[in-house]
């Protein structure tokens, strides 16, 4: 690890492209973050004093013996925002200063293969908007409605407005950027994930899903990261739509695969301990067995498709659903058995592998519907995460009707299956 004090322009100087790796969250600085950055730059102009904006951690990506890229481990939100500020400043001038801004902050202007390439390569989600912002004179008609709704577009517009109303000359802003000081940390042999976790960054906090994605992808080469992200993780995000849904899926996926909601120290799997338990799960069930990240991601994507099939919303057309899916709808949506996918994913896996026929599968779901309905009426627990894990544990590898019935009726106390005699009393 090598740490150096630099100005921001010194950090990005030369034929270096800054790559934002796929495991990083999308650019998402809020207006308040941009306001703070703008005021910092304005204060530099007013005081003529440098300002420290934090630590940038990166790893060099090599092509032969020549380093051509910095993979940004920490600092992408600040770097992107400064580049957006520089682009907004570029649009505010009409003289030779344009050339200086372009060559120092926006594009490579030297001859050879790097000429005219952007100095920053954002994540795929932001790339189209970024390239449009950087490529031509600004014209809002060039942007789609979705692009106009991105933080990238909104913050560029914000900087344009602030620069215009500030009364400060563009040359003074240009000079001020040269006094943004940083500490750059180059990793050499250290594990990026461990460094990333230990940083007390001034950026946005990461969700559990973000941390898990980073854990899986961060230690790989950039090209492999992009491939696995596009092939597996992005597909999961597209299926599930939100980070919260991805997190909920991973919790249920782990309970389904482990057939248990219990974790170390007699605790239950929760949002709070999900990340640590996921790392243990990967080490025990994949890394120690000679399997790799792609093996796990491939399995997670299969189960994500199962999870998506088991979850519904008000827009669903019930009449168009296949018979099995109508049963899923009744269980998870109408009866609100939100943890039932833990069991259903396991059964869908067996069904896909031809180990469980559809007629028997439907009978299993009918039994779960009966359990859920009776539990609601009798004020029993029903299918929570612990119940789902226990049912799968009791079921083992048996898939006959008698074994399944024993599995769902084996609970004790509030987890007891309400008998017909008890049910009729109410």
C-alpha cells in the first residue's frame, strides 16, 4: 500500500482512465453533497487556501508493463462530482479555457490510443448519461426521461446553475479546483474488500446487498467483474428491482439452502448479520469445496427466478397464471405468507430437476395454504423464517406426501399445526 498527498488534478494527470467497477453503487450524490462541494470550491477562491476532500483508494489495472487504468475502490462519488463540476464549468466559458478544462479533467488529449477517451468510466447504469454530458454541447433534448431523472444529470444541471449565479469568474473556479487536496492510496497486494470495509468514508452508506455484491466481485480482475456482474448480479437486480428486495431474497435464499434460520451464538439470520453470515456461507459451501464466485452467482440467479415467480403485486392477472402459480398467488399474496418462498424455492429447485411432479407440488402448496389459513384463524405463528427453515430441516431429502405432512405438522407450541378439532372450536 502506498499513500501520497496530491492535488486532484495531479491524481488524474497523464494517460490514466479512472474505472468505476461494477460492484460499486451507482452515482447517487444528493443535492446537499453537491452544495457542500460547491461551497468548498467557492471557499478556496475566497481564501486562496487549499482544501482537503478526503482519501481516494484505487488499484492499478495493467496492460503488460504499462498501467493504464485506476480501478476506484473508494472515492467514486467525489471524483464523479468534481468531473461534473468541471464539465459544467466547461459549458460556461467560450474561450481558450475550454481547452484547458477539457484536457485536464474531461478527456485525454495526447496522441495515440488514449486520444479523446474520457478520463472517467462510470458504472454501466450511469454510462449513457455521462457520455452524453461529456460528448457535446449540452442539449436537454438529447436525454431520455430516465436519464434526466438520474443523479448524474441533476447534479450537472445543479452545478451549471450555481456557477452561473455565483458571480465568480470561470478562471477563478478553474484555479480553485487545482487546490482540492487528497490522499491517494494505491493498493499493491492488499485485499480491496478488507480495505473497503475498514474505511470511514464520507460517502453514502452501503446496503447489505451492496456489501455482498462487493464481497463477491471486488477481488476479481476488472473484465471478470464486468462479465459476472452483467451475467448474474444485474439480472437479479432487474428481476427484483430494488436493493431491499435483493436483500430480502438473499435472506430467504440462505435459509432455503441451509434449511435453517439459525446462525452462530444461537441467533437468527437478520438484516443486521446477513453480510457476515453470507461470507461464512460462501467460505463453507463454495470456497472450501473448490467452487468459485461464478458457481454461487449462477445458483443465486436460479433461485432469484424462483423467488420472483413466488412474489406478486396488485397488477398481476390471476386468470393468466398457470395452475401452480395460482397456488403461489393464494399463499404468498392473498394470505400474505411472505416467508413461504423459502420453502417454495426449495420445491421449485426439485421440480426443475424432475424430482417433484406438478400434481404432488400442488398438494404440498395446498398443505401450506391450510397451515397459513388455520394459523391466522387460531392466532398461531404460521410460516415465519424459523418455521420455514424447520420444515425444510424436518423434510430432509424426502418428497413424498407423508413426509411433507410430517414436516409441516411437527412444530411445537405456537408453531403447532392447528388440528381440525381446534379449528372447528373457533
